[in-house]
């Protein structure tokens, strides 16, 4: 056993006592970040090379600062993204939403599908689609200046020339694409005003603008997504929008048949919780 592995064991116990959900993983991630190695090579760090900044990172995580703020990175599907204060840290449940969209796009008989990600945040969804769907033209929309800055950095690193960032509001963005888009996707703010997120990493560190929706039920931004998707999509195009697990039925009815929506579905994440609604715009 090396000194670093001994320290990781001690840190794991401290993080577990603090209520961190994945204490061993987080201790190893902090150690790997501080020492500039992968988690699989932590055992090769010599005792003389132990860096005491490891315990600074552990103390920050013990205070429930997000791991991603400490390391400056968030992992989403096949991407490693820059994140930090001012941008929503992408969550594993959103990977399921992005995966659904990627599957639909691959099934389309369209050579170069056009995709719009409304409220892109770090750019996680947009960049995953650009990476995994050959020839997709992805438009990422983000009005918040801080989040826009993080998205710009990530697009410069991963965009592959097929992701375009737009500093626009999701409610009235991209009129030049009206009726031409194959798929619209969004993880908008949806927490009702007055509700308090359970996890301190979310409550104390994620930007409130990315969390709290407008309106009494917090779903005004989802309503805006519905209107924008209806305007942007070509006939037969798809929309996918994420929501809180208790909002599924409410969001489902925001895509009514009278507005041209067909095949509206309430879909679940990997834990079986209602997580996103999908719909298809009526064909001509």
C-alpha cells in the first residue's frame, strides 16, 4: 500500500461521513486530478510525490462542493467537458435524453440532419449529438453570459466544426431555421419557484437561472420550448424535453394534438423515473 492509497482510504471515510454519495470514486478522482494521472495509475504514484493539495480538494468536497468544480471537468457520454461556477453541471439522467435523440437522428433518412439544443448550458447535449451523429448540423442556443462562455470553450474543444453557438433566448431564437429543423432538444429550467433542491451540490452551486422555471408550476420555459419547437421543426420532426420526475404528466399535456403534436410519449431514465417527454410534429 502506498501513501497515496492510504490517504485515499482516509478521505473516503471522511467523504462518506459527510454524506457524499460516491465517496471512494470522488476521493480517487480528486487524487487523480491533483497528481495528474488516471485513476487506474494511482497506485504508481511514489510516496515522495504525494501532493498535499489532495486534502484541500477533499475538504472542498466534504463541504459538498461539486466534484466537477474541484476538477474543472464533467463527463457526459463520451465527452469530458469544462465546467465551473456559472454553468449547470450535466447529470447522468440527461445522457438518456441525449441518447434517445441520437437514436432518432440515426434512424432518419436525412443526409445532414439539423438539430437545435435550446438552453445548451455547458454544451453537453449539443456536442454529444455532433460527436455521435455523422454530418449533423447542431445549433446550440444559450442566452446566459456565463453559461455561454463555458459552452464556447467546450465547442472550441469538441465542436468539430459542426456545432454553432447562438447567444439567443430559447423563446424567439433562430427564425432563419423556421420549418427546417429535424430535431429540437432541451433541458430547460423547470424547478417550481419556492421548491428547494435536495442535494447541496445543486442547491448551493448550480446557477439558479438553470434550475428554477418561471410560472407557478415552474414550466413556463417548457411551454416556450413547445412553441419554439413547433415553429422550428419541419413536418415529421421530433422534440425532446427534460423535466423533473414528478412533472411528467404536466409536461405531457403541454404538447397537445390541437397544436399539431403526434406520438407524444412520457419516457423514463435508467432509474425508472419519468424524465422526459418526446413528440413528433404532424406530417403534411
